C-alpha cells in the first residue's frame, strides 16, 4: 500500500520535477562534481523505496518518508537546489537515528520475525506441557520408578525380560520396600512409562529448540543480543535435566526415620520447578519482544497511564511468582493432604504445631502445617493484590488492551484460588492437582504479558504520539 502511493505521487509530479531539475543543477556543497540532466520517476522511486526498505519499523518508515517528501516538495517550489549527496546523507541520518532508538532482536525483516516468534512461542508452550507432565508424574508417584539416569536417554524395556530387569532394580529402592511392596509388574509399567515420558519429552524439547536455533543463527536472522539470551536459556534447559536427576536421587536415599515415607527433597523439587518456570518465562518474554518490539499505545496519555500501572504490576508479578514456588514446598512436603479443611486448618485458624521445628527456618520449608499456612497466606495476598491492581486502575487512562488484560488477570486469579480450595477439599486428586499447577503457570503468564505490554515505548515512537488518542 505504501509503495503504491509513493509510485503514484512520483509519477504524477515527475514532469514538473524534471522541468525544475532541467533548469537547475544538482551540485554538491563544495561546488564540485556539478550534475545536471533529466531524471526519471524510477530514479525517485528507487531512492525512496530503498529508504523504506532500510527502515527498521513503521515509525522509522514514516520519518524517512516525511523527510523524503519534504525534499520533493521544496524541490517543486524551487526553494533550494539540493544535491544527491545531501539527500542521501539526510535519509541515512534519519534511518540511523531510528535504528539507534529501537532495539530489534531479529535482523532479517517481518518474515524472519514471524518465524522466530512462532518457534519461541512453540518452545514456551512445550515447556508449559513439561510442567504439566511433571505435575502428573509427581501426583501419580511415578518419579522414583527409574533408579538410574543417562544424559542422552535410553530405550525403554522392549521385552518381558527387560521389564523384569527394571522391576528388580525398582525392588531394591526404598519406595518399593516401604510403600509399594505389593506392586505388580503391570502397575510398575504404568509409573515407569510416566517417568520415562517426562524425561524423553524434555530431551525432545532440547532437540526441537537446538535445530531451529542453529538454522536461524546460520541464516543471520538473530542479532548478538538475542543469540546470547537464547544460548543462556538453552544451557539452563540442559541443566534442568541434571537438576531433575539431582532431585530424584534424593528420593532414592534412605529416609531419616524408619516411619517416614521416601520422597524427594522439597528444596530440590522447588529448585527443579523454579528452573522450569525461569525457562518458560525467559522464552515467553523473548517471544513477546520479538513479535511486539513496541508496546501498544496511541497517545501520550496512555503512555503515562501505563507507567503508573507498571509501578504496581511489577511487585504483583513478583508475589505471583513467590506463591507459585511456595506450592513446590507444599508438594514436596505432601502438605496438601495434611489439613483438608478451609478456611480453617482443622479446628483452628493456626495449628498448634506451627513454628514447632528448630531451627526456625526449617518451619517455613519442612513443617507441613507451616508450609500449607504460608501457601494459603501467599495465595490470599496474591488475589488481594491483583484485585487491588484492578481497583487502583479504574480511573487511569489506559489502552483498551491493557485494561482488558488486567480484567482477565483478575478472573484467572479467582479461578486459581477456586482450583486450590477444590484441590485441598478433595484431598488432592490427580486431575485437580494438575489443573492447579497449570493455573499457577497460566496466572504467571498473564502477569508476564501485562508487564510486557506496560513497557515504555522507544523515544522515536514517543515523539510521534499525540497528547490524546483519537476517538472515532
């Protein structure tokens, strides 16, 4: 559309332009290399089209075209006699200024931007599914079924003899001796397949991420900043497998008491979940930055409103993240099954054995009563802070997309609290427990999207914004 308009304007006015050019000369500022002659419309089209192609965003495109058309307008009026050197320098400076004010992670145009955005969103969705599958594996108590680990993975048992060998390995574990002594081989196959799929799904993610990453690097689609960021996320993903085995290994060790059931360390489980959340947040944020270099805004009033909201949205997002991580300690200590009443915990608001362990810090991470109480307090604080965010922004002038996103976040927070209470009262069934874990990551996604949308636009975009948005 923009190219067609440019061609039409140039071709309609090329006769008057050529007459002016013919009667004057295009001279350089130093008085040397005087050039005169007739120039075709294609010459002007090529010049402004190349300016358009080199512009890095719509704002830069608009600035470069405005400067170009001003030059043609002044040329038609005969107000001055520009030179090609002057015109090219002016366009180069305008585009250079725009490139310096807007940071773009993809360097090969809209097609590459779309391809890389799809790839990163797909990777983030894959990590999301990994978190869900990990929750199902934990809730079905399948995580300790594989008693060894191989970095590259291995084939599953394919014959009855292979299954018997794996089953014998599991019989030597503490979990079988104390919990699953009467387990049949068919039951063992179920928990083995759950853990095997979880591990192989993670390895498949590594391959799915590495191959397109190598391709985009080779094609030159990714700049250095994005390349370093993605390389760091890939390394963190590789370390996630090591953290997972480090976590599982803690569950294969002898418990401190003969009456204790074997389970993985809550600290290691929290580290494993935190690492997964960090990878997901990094991929999702990067994907948003690739496909949306500038936040949605149409006026300075909306920019100022977004700045006010961001001061509240950032701490609220941190509270959401802390609440999600506290859920890992609830799962690691099996605290969700300790008190299955709400709003009270048993017959009281605060159980008597809260703060009964020493040293004091162990109460917050190992005492089942304290761990569940902490999670309830954090969940309540999360819902209250999100509702407070919505309430405080009712009279703030905001972009409709931002306002809609805040309302959606409130709805998601209410749904997540409802899922948590339902899971607790139902004694943590697999379905509700998995949905609650998925809800935590979904709520975190909403907060990431909100904070990303509230970013401050680039200086070049700010210069072009009107004071108030136009209403139709």
